[in-house]
C-alpha cells in the first residue's frame, strides 16, 4: 500500500507511538495516508481508538513478526 509518510515508532512504548502518529498526521493533507510501524502491542487498540476519535480512517493493519503496521487516511 502506498503511503505519503512513514512513521517509525518501533521500540517506543505508549504513549509515544500515538504522539509520533499525531505529529506525522499534522503534516499531511486531507486524504493522504500515513503508515506507522510499531512494536508496542498495546498500540493495536490505541491507534485504532485514536484514529476513530480524530475522525481518520484506519485503512489496514498488518502484523509482520514483532512489527505492527498501520495505514491511516487523514480526514
């Protein structure tokens, strides 16, 4: 999947993946896609809830080994 920006939050614990995601999302235009890589398993629920509360669209989530990859479209 093509993303407009990649945020690498691997090795970071909550709440840093959300903080990095928000900072990345702030740089994008509406409709652009942010890809986030995390290793904190809690981010699975955290990022989904954050995207929903902010009005963004969670496009996909894939688990590859220890890394969770998310794609979120900016509202």
